[in-house]
């Protein structure tokens, strides 16, 4: 070994310490959440040390290079004969912040199929998810495998042959109207699990052939058809929302057709029957049930008007108009969440600004606007007292925001790539936390929420 190479050899302990420091600072930078910030110091690296440093991490830094020789781009190639004695001084031009925790989301599992929605439920101490697969005309039910530590196939709720005939006829008519993008295999749009006592049901909402309810049959160890939902009432289902009032079970289907009739269904110990039609001709896109000051409410978002608020009337036992959320036309989805005893909602818009709003005892007031570029969902979720928002995008990377308790705002935490995301769903097992990212055009991805241990 030559003298130059000896001088440039990697001191393992020193290098690992430098790598740990930079990695820690990079993680903190990505989180952008902190109570204590600091400016980075310059750290000197030899070329050989840089060769062993993860390139994808180096590319994310803004740094200056000082060398003793002319240096070609090390991002594409290494010329050790020229760079053997070179020294790189890494100086990040921004301030980095230490976070109270070192959280991240990493890909845990990839499911090789498209999906538009994911629902989770627990049954007999096991964790399940129901995934709506529009191109395959079924609901895939997965179960968490405690041994393999992944989600495995459990059952497949498939459209019956008689139903498929109706569906095929509807698709044919749709294609004859030259609406191929809206027809090709886009049948099932939602699979919602309902637990009534020890019984497990799944509502399967379809664009064609009517919607149906399936029940888990212990003797067959699979889901079997339980009942139909009237086609005359639901023409174009867009969302299924489950809720309970006074120990009675309900669900509502938002109908997005031009003559849509969003309808509430109620369990009567034998089945689910239509209970209340909410309104017609409003092309509802989403329904969200929430408790406001101890009273039950529904918020309906719509393509044709601002979101409206309905309140449960205890005397009539029906929902009645209660108010609206002004200046928010063309909202695709509304979601609610609670944080530190405060009630918040998110309103998703495809283009423009999606909104985060807070209830102030009289009305919802805006606290933050998030620029949307092809967003179909802005989903709140939380793990281990960390509160997040996932903002989808059809045109670029989807963004995950984390709540900054000091700033009282959501700050950009991470960007992930999902093709045409349609939903983000949090799923927790006994010890691990995940979220499912459904994709209308690509694979469904499962991300795990992890805590990074940067100590040596």
C-alpha cells in the first residue's frame, strides 16, 4: 500500500461517527420539526470515506467541495487515481433541527395490484384489511401474519356470475357511449367492514350492477353474499361511512351521480335497510361522521356546492340541515380527527388549496392551506402521539406532513411516490404501525412507521 493510500485509508470508527452525525442531521432536516435548531459544522471526508457513504444521502445535502486536485463529478464515477488524496469538506448551507423523535416511513410490502380504497378491522384478536380492486372486480381481504410479519391473502370477495352479467352489460353500454376511461374494469369502488356483535359484514360498493353486502360465514371460512343494496337508490357510490348513534349501527353511501340520492342505512337485527335519503341532485363526493360538542353530525362534500353540515335530531331520529362550510366549492373528500381535545377537519381539493380547519365552538375556521396538485385525498392519521397528514397527488410526489406542536401547523415531513393515490389508511398491529397507500394506476404500497435509532 502506497503512502498516499495509507493516508487516505478509512478509519472505521471515525468514519462511522461522521456518517452517523450527517445521517442524524439529514433525518432532522427531513422532519423539519424541532424545539432546538443548530447550524451544521464542516466535516472533512476523504475520497475513500465518501465512496462508502450512501450516495442517495449525499445527493440530498447542499454542500461545498474543497479539493487539492481537479475533481470530476463523484456522483457518477470514482477516479481513485486522481482523487486518492482529495479531501471533501461538507458544509450544509441550512440549519438543521433535532426532533423529539427520529421517525420515518419505509416501504414494508408491495402488493402487485391496483386499488382505490382500503379499510381495516379487527376480529378475534386478528387484524384484517379489505382492499377495493376496481380492475379485478373484487375485494381482497388480507390478514396480518404474526409469524411472517406481513399481510397475507385471507379471502377474495368476487362479483358473482349473475352480477357480472349485469356489470358486463353496463360496461358495454358505457363503451358504446365512448367513455372507455370511465368503464374499463372500474366496478368496485369501496369495501367497508361492519362489525355487529360477533358478526362481520363487508359492504361492497360498485359502479355497475348494484352494491351488495357480504357476511363472514364461519362454516365456509369465507365471505358469502348476504343482501343487495337497491340499485334505484344508489347510482354512483363514491364513499361509505360507518357510524353508531345510541348503540344503533348505521352507514351512509355518498352518491356522486347527477341525480344522486345519498342514503343512510340502518341495522335492524336482520339486515341493513334504507333509513333516510339525505338530498338529491348534489353529486356528493364524500360523507364524514363526527361528534361536535356532544352531538352527532354528518358533513357531505359535493361537486356542486360547498360542504353541508347535517345534525342528528334526537326527536325525529333523522339528520336535518344545520349549516355549511363557506367558500369551499368542489371538495372531493372531508376527514375529521382529534388532537389534544380539539376537533379538526381536512377538505381535499383536486387543484388549488386543500384546507385544514379547526372547530372553535361556533364554526370551522381555517388554520392551514396546503397546495394541491391533482389531490384526491388528504388523510389524517396518527401513530404514537405523532400526528400526520398524507396529501396525495396525481401529478407529482405525495406529501406527508407532521404536526409541529410549537408552530401549531403541519410541516412537510416526507415525500413518497405513489401512482394516482386514492386513499391512505392507517393500520396498527399489536406492536407495529403501517399505512396503506392505494394506487389507481400502480402497485398498492404498505409503509411502516419506524423510530430510527441513531445511537452507536
